[in-house]
C-alpha cells in the first residue's frame, strides 16, 4: 500500500474547508480503467500528487458540524494499493469490451460504511493498480461528494 499526499502548496492552501450543499448523496463511485502495457507506479504516484495539488478537496475529510456539511482540507494521503496478476491477461477476467461490468470489486476497494467516513479518517479517494500480463487496470473509488 502506497500513500500519496498532495503536492504542496495546494491551490486552496489559504482555506481550511470547502462548504457543501445540504443534499448529499452517500455512496462511492467506482470505475476501472484498462490500459495497454504496464504503467510506472512512481510516475502514477507523482501524477496523482500533482493532481491533488489542483483538487485538494479529494485529499480532505468529510465533516458535519451543527448541520453544516463541509470537506476539511486536511491533505490526507490517498491510498494506492498495488497488486500483480502477471501470469494472466485481463481478458481472462473482464467480459468483452463492455463499459459496464457486473462485478469488478476485486479491481477496486471494498464498499465502506458511512460511519467511518463522516467525521472519521476514511479517505474520500482511493486507487488500486492491478498489473496483468499485458495490461494495467486502474481502479478508482471516490466518494460521490467530490463530484458536487
């Protein structure tokens, strides 16, 4: 497991929080992207760190205080899990070239509880890299609130 922090200073370094709308949806949006070849883990981590510098709320913590919802800008490291299945091709697991697959949870993080996320320490963004014989799968799990 790697932990990737935003490159500092972030674009919001003068702020401590980002206020949110009251109509929150509490679920994770998961996606798996398949790339040909093998990506460099260190370059991926560097690119993620640079991206978090521009979007520091993705490295924040979800808070509710006195009915006010906000993302505290904590610069919490984003976990990047790396696994290797190099003896198989991703096509042995993935179904055709469909955008939507029934169950790709083994390529992304498991679902989490709301209790561990609200006023907790659970990250809003998580990544998983799975290396196959000739492809790299990037699993991304981000809390829906990041899209608001």
